[in-house]
C-alpha cells in the first residue's frame, strides 16, 4: 500500500469512528427497547390466554348445567334413556331453566349456539302463543301414560298432539346443537 492509500484508509476509518461510537452508545437503548416490547407482547399474550381460559371455564360451567337438561328433553322426545322417569312438568321446567340459561349466557357463545338451541326448542315445544297460553310439549302422551306409574291425567293438557315432530328430526337438531357446543368449547 502506498502512502496515499494509507491516508485514504485512515480518513475512512476516522469518518467511521463517530457513527461506530453512536451505534455503540445506542445499542443498549435499542436492546432495552426491544426487551420492553418483547415483554409487553408476552404479557399481552398471557392476558389473552388467561381471558380465553376463563371464557372456556365459564362455557364449561354453563354447559354442565344445560347439557343434562337438554339430554333429558331429547330422551323424553325420542323415548330412550330415562324417558319413563321424566314427567311433563319436569320437561316444561327444564325448558324454562334452559331458556334462562341460554338467554343469560348467549354472549359467551357463538351466534350458532343460540340459533341451534332455538331450532331444537321449536321442534319440541309450542311457545310464544300469547300471554295466557302455556307452553306445550309437541308429543303424544299415550305411551308415556302407559309406562309412567305416577302418570297424572292432569298432564294431558301439557301436550300438543297436533304438531308432533318425528324423533329423527329432533335427534338431528339435538346433534347439531351439541356439535355447536363442542365447537365453541374447543375454540378460543
């Protein structure tokens, strides 16, 4: 290297000293900023995970209350499981309790749950028929009367035998509702 090249190299080096010192001085601040941002992101992710966990726990709690009653209504309509032990007043009471639960907890679930619930209940009950009209069970009562030792003929008006729905349709709507619950319980 000749002296001119050496001199030129020294000039370049001297001109780089200031930016190098600035970068060296800023490095801790950049690192501190990145660590701060990283910690905020991690904290946000943890908070989101905690909220999702609480939401799933609340959904499970609601389903734990609703699931057995929905199953009892399904069994009552399809003549399976414990249908012989269930009385019409119990079924109508389950419906009222479920209506309250679904109305209170709808914000916790997807829109699909409310729609599937209403579809299922419309098949099973005559509702919204006026202030003085009670809800009625869309089913026949003769077989229930035959198999329930505690049958009371005062229960006959609880039934609407003109709008009976096939058990296959009830099962389809029930399965769709339960599938929606599963989907919501597994999503976050």
